[in-house]
């Protein structure tokens, strides 16, 4: 058992590959959207 399911991530399989991939997709797409929105607001 790893230490990933301690602290905030206190649910079973918090360190599974699927949950890591899904959370990274959500975070990276949110960052990409904010960058796109910022450039659109600044230069258009």
C-alpha cells in the first residue's frame, strides 16, 4: 500500500493509474483553457 491514499486523497485506489490520468487530463485542460482564454482576451 502506498502513501497516496493518506491526507486529502482518502479513498480507495486514489493512486490508481486511471485516476491519475483522469485528474491530470482535467488539470492540464483547465490550464490550457485559461491560457487560450487569456490570449483571446488580450489580443482579440
